[in-house]
C-alpha cells in the first residue's frame, strides 16, 4: 500500500461497552473511520454520545470491546502494553479540557515533561520546549508558572506540550470548554495554523457548534453511533 494512503489511525467496526455493576452501556456502536494525515477534524454530538470514548480509542488510551484499531497500519491488539506506550508517546499528543499543567513547574518545564522518555540532554529538551512555546506565541512567557497565565495562555502551553514530541496526531477532548468564546476561537485558529503550517493532524471534540465552521471534517455521533462524517464520501472514493 502506498504509505501516503495509510491512515494515521484506522478504526474498523469498533464498539465499546462499559459495565458498571449490573448495568451495561454501549458507549460506541460499530464505528468505522480513518483519521488521515493532515486532517483537521471535530467530533461533535450531545453530552453522553460517546465523544470522549471515541477520542480515547483513537488515542489508544482505552481498548475497544470489539473491532480493531490500527495506528499507522499497525494493529494495536498485536502490541503489548510497553510497545503501545512507546508508540503512543511518540506518535500522539494530547490536549485536555482542564489543561492538566503541573502548578509548581514553569511553562517551559511543563512543556519539557513529555520529552523525559526520549533520551535527550537537558539543554536539547529545553531548546525543543522553547521552540514549541514560540510556535504557540508564548515566547515571552516561558518562565511563568501556570497560575501566572490566563486560561487561553494555559491552553497554549498545553498545546506546546502536545507538540513538543513532534507527534503525527494531536487529540484534544473539549479543548475550549473552559475558555470564553474569543479565547476558544483563538485556540482553534492556532490549531488550524499549526495544521496548515506544520502538517500536524488534529482531532478535537466540541459541544460548540460555532467552532464547526472552522474545521475541514465533522464527525458527528449520537447514542454511540456515527451519524455523519463529512469526509466519508471522498474517503470511500479514495479507497475504491
Ligand atoms: N468509564 C466509564 N464507565 C462507565 N460508563 C462510562 C464510562 N465512560 C463513559 N461512560 C458512558 O459512556 C457514554 C459515553 O460517554 P462519553 O464520556 O464518551 O460521552 P461524551 O460525548 O464525551 O459526553 P460529554 O459531552 O458530556 O463529555 C455515557 O453514557 C457515559 O455514561
Ligand atoms: Mg466528553
């Protein structure tokens, strides 16, 4: 297969069932979709529809009850926990709704954290972290602690932290949920710019319909089912 046609992540007929005591919830039902290189996609749908569950499966933070997940063509079910950890830490960056920054560490130190496992010297880690902070426009805030930054700036730090390992794919679960509308737009526009200029593939979930005009692809789920994928038609065509 032409490597350019290999999806960054491929879900085939993926379902996820959660068991809580005697109750079972089918959080995702038979979802098939491929995340393609350079995608800029939003997952949307009502609360409880399965957005976070879907992102967790795409990011291999969780495993499906049935169906298959492939990263860059590799079946994740063929990998042991250690190999999966390694793949995830090199290939995927994560951005969270609540930023998840360490309060006692400066911006640059927070951004350096994902590099700890990459066997770099301290100076190299620092240079890469400063570069990532420049990419998100925070070159003047490298020594600030998280509580000395605004919400929008904190989310920029967490975007820099997601980018610092140069992942193929960045996933974000409701990255703008704790931001006001102008900061939300600015964060999506920043991700868009990084997508265009650096070729980073982005998939994020959002409740906010006003952000959907800014994406190339909308993946809409409802009750765990794929309702709409605006890339489905061209994807099917490309796959013949
Ligand atoms: N760890 C879990 N254990 C049991 N049930 C779960 C678990 N995680 C999610 N669920 C259930 O799976 C369904 C989908 O949840 P999910 O968090 O993916 O929805 P969501 O679309 O992200 O919602 P929101 O917009 O509120 O964040 C819900 O019914 C939820 O209660
Ligand atoms: Mg959610």
